[in-house]
């Protein structure tokens, strides 16, 4: 699979990575053996970038990755994790002592001395404006606890603030055919600054797979049940912030745009891959088949211009008014 540079970090990632939120929590139960099978299928398909976080299953996702990679010393996979959501979201909690403690825990979970890429996990707005936070992250690099750092953000404004910082390697942001706002300013700014872009929630929590209907029922411990209106965390992480009924209808239109040989999910992934400035897209997977199908999007032919036009029209007609003003 093709790889792209993660900005100025000197690191590289496959154009399709693997998001491992599903392997930790909040998507219904995934057994350990199934998590390992997903990781194996992704790696066999050419994926060289795994994204996780210290709060995914309270470290379960990190430990699953460690168990998988520990038995495969010759396999090259860059692992990115996140930190900052284990405490109340107050700016005063984003300090070096906490960073070291969180980093120690993630290094133990991942079984490594130095983590490839650590991202602040959607911190509150004031965190972006203070120099001390970035100095603390630089200290983690100097102490060889981490190789590089970035930020996972909720809004375009946060992304632009992070991109302006001189040592940020990558910005992770929600980007998909139901969330196009980052195309206007974030991707051009990242390209100009030499910052990588990691596209998350690429299938709008599965909506863009075209598999869901108004009658679909998700498990009680699935965020698509308990966070539809932002009850647990930012609403934009669930169905990209789009009202479920509207999303189902728009997803049916989107599915009809898939060229021959593409699934609707692969159409969404291919659309993201072809956006200039995107480093990698990180769909999740609950089973090996999904992991392989997601990875296969990297090798599909480029989309014709008329498909891009049709997707933009769908977004403007059905989605933009729900998401543009919030994120």
C-alpha cells in the first residue's frame, strides 16, 4: 500500500490506516481474539498505521496492539496513541507531570520505551493558546518518551491553532463526505506548514456504509446509542454530528453514487484519500472482512470528477446546514 509522510515528523503511514476505538469500547463488545484478527487482517492488507488512545477500553485497545505486535517483531507498524481524556477537561490538567504519568501508562500498555506519535485527545480550547503545553510536549520528545506529537481536534478552529505551532507533526480531524468543512482551510494550512492530516470518523460512524436504516438498533454500550446528542462526549464523534434520520436518507443517496466495483464505504474512503493534504484515513473495523475491504480502497481507481461533483451537491443539499456552524 502507498505511504505518505506524516508532515515534518519524518514518519510515514499507509494511506489507509486502522482506527482501534472499536477494539477498546463504545462500539459493543469485541472479544480479544476478534480484535487480534482485525489487527492481523489490516497488517496483511498493507496497513502500517494503527491509531489508538489511552481511554479506549481504559487501555484495552493499546494492550491489544501490544499483544499483536509483540509476536511479530519484523512487522513495521507506526502506532499513534492519544492522551488527556482520563481527567476532567480543564486546561490546568494539561501539564508536564500529568503528561509524563499518562505517557508512562501508555508506554506500559504498548510495551515500548518510546511511542511513535502521541496526540492530545481533543483538549479544551484554552489548551491551544498557552505555550507551556507545547513546551511540555517538546520535553517528552527531548526525554525520548515520544518520537513526535500532534493533536486530535473537534473543530477547524482548533486544527488551525495546532497547525500554527512549530513542532506539531499531525492533526487528526473528522473528515468525510458528511463533514467537508476542513477542506476549505485546514487542509491547505496543513500542507503549507508541513503538518500531516489524519482523517478520522471517515464513515460517519458507519452511516456511509449504507447498511443502516431508521429501524437499526445499536447495543446499549455503543456510542451510536448513548451519544447521539452529545450526552457523553462531543456529538460530532457520533454520525459526524448529523441527525440520524437525515443521515440515513443522505447515506442512501450517497450509496447510489458508488462507481462499479466500489462499496459505499470504499467510495467514502477513496474520496478522503484523494483530498490533497490527507496523510492517512483511519476507519475502524469490527471483523477481518471489514479491515480488508477498507484497506482495498487504497488500490481502487481514482474517482471520476462527476462523482466528486455529485458528492459535493449531496453535502450542500442535505448535510452542510447541520455541521458547518458547529465544527
